């Protein structure tokens, strides 16, 4: 059976959809589950400011590492086995954090959980292309929305659960969801083995995946580079906002820390509509550059508002900046819509996310350094504004439909 052909049986597609959506629900749980209960954890495990900072830096770093390694794992094991491995790492990581007796074990557990989530980040777009090549927009929209839910829910529930049952329960409870997520992927893996056994007389490759070397070769594709830069712009600005937006608002508007925290929540939830609408638009529009330009415009208007009139309409500026990461789901769709093969999608997903998250990890650091050097927030905001303007160039580069494999073939 061709890897790019929709599975004919509705049951197989239904199981695949459940599996994809459940994976999406898991992909940010370890990112936001610790910070609300740091003080509670500190009662049992001594946490220094540096130690907390290291845990805070892990998500983009481990996600970047996963981007570079997941394609090689998928090439060796196949999509379904790789997804099972990713989910198993999430389960192990959640439990390791819950039973950690020291800072080192807490950090190792966090890294393991994040490694599984990072692999899931890379494997989800190819999974959509594998099982739903005819429904890429709507399925991507659905799982991108659940990604946002996965970010918001742990932050809301971590403290109440810790207060009721302890911080170990608050961290470990997410292993239940991850364990449940194994079920549909184990079923899919079993179905795949049965199909392979039935077709033993005429065996076909289990999964068409790109060799690890293809990740390096993607530098030769202008489309791959443009998608990667777009993803990096979104990642850098999102992580900078998560790290610094409350402090920025306290300093430049005079609002309280509590109000600034509410604004950060609004920033997070503002992206919900974008995660629903953007993938559908990208899958239908001939010129996706307009959607990228919309994301750039949201960022630019929000930053200019904070620079020139921070107190005039603070809520509006925060909402606009929160709409800017529309670029993230746009890139998820482009990973599939600008590749012709499943293997190309795997390689491009790793390339985009590996490099994009690496660049994104520097966002909070650069903003902090610029603030210390300048003594204010104008320079950091101008820096963020400048990074967003790069998106104008990527919008132009992606305005016409071209495919990564075609560009690599032409440059060979």
C-alpha cells in the first residue's frame, strides 16, 4: 500500500485521527507543568535560580535536538514505531519527574519527557501526510488547536492539583494521558504488521522516510529555508514573550504583577483562533504569503503599540502579539503541502523544527541582554520587531507553490 494513499478503511483512519489528536494533547505538558508549583517543589528539592533557569531553557533546546535526531529514528524504525517510542519517553519522563528525589533527577526526567515531546513535534506533520493526505488542512488545524490546549491546561491545573494531592501527583498525573496515547499507535502498529504479513509475497517498504543526510541537503531548497526562517521567527518571538512579557508590561505600563500575569494568559489564548483558521487557509490559498504577512502585521502592530503608546491600549497590543504566532500552524501545514513524499515531510519537519527551535532558544537570552545593556525595553522590542520583519521576505519566497523535492532535484 502506498504511504501517500489514504487508508480505505474508516476504522484505520479513525484510529489514526485519535492517535494524532492524543499526541498533540501531550506535546506541551512538560513545558508548563512545573513553573506554577516551583515554590512547592522547593520545599522538598532545593531549587536555585540558576537551576530553575536551566529547566526553563530545556524545552527549545531539547525540541531542537529532537528535530535533528527524529528523522534518523523514523528512517530506522518507521513512523509508527518511532511514535510509540516518543510516547514511551513521555511516560517515563513524567514518572521520573514525579518520583525525583533530587534536582538532577528532576532535570533528567524533564529532559526525557521533552525529548519524547520533541520527537512527537517532528513526527506529527508526517503522520498527517501519511494518514490524511486529503485532509491536511483540517487535521492540522485540529491538532494545532490541541497543542495550544496542551500549553494552557497544565498551567491552570498544576497548582490546584499540587495543593490537593502534592506536587509529585501534579507532575505524574500526565503520565496517565501519555499512557492512553500509546493505545491507538499500538493498534496502528499491529495493523501495519498484519498488512505486511498479508503482502509478504510482494513486500513494500514499511514507511518511506528520508535518510538522515537529507536534512543537510535541505539547505539547497529555498522553500525549506523560507519555511524554517518563518518557524524560527514565530518560535523566537513566542519564547521571548513567555519569558519577558509580564516584566515588560509591569515596567512600561505600571500594571501590577498579577495583571501582567493575566496579560500573559491572554497572549497564550489569543492564538487559539489562529490555530483553527490558519491551517485551513494555507491548504486552500494559492498564495500563502498573505497569511504570513498577516502574522507579521500582527506582531509589528503590537510591538509598535508597546513602544509608542504602551498604556493607551495595552490589551489590544498583547492580543495582536498573541495573534502573531499564526506563523506556527502555517509552517506545520507547509511542511506537508510543500513536499511530495512522506519521506520529504519527515526530513523537512526535522529540518524546520531543529533549526527553528535552536534559533528560538536565543530569543529570551538576547532580550534579557539587550535590556541589561540599554537599561530599558525599547531596544529589546526593536530587536523583536526587526526579527519579525524577516517574515516579509519569507512570505515573498513562499507565495508560489513549489516543492522541496523538485528544488533538490534541480540543484543536484
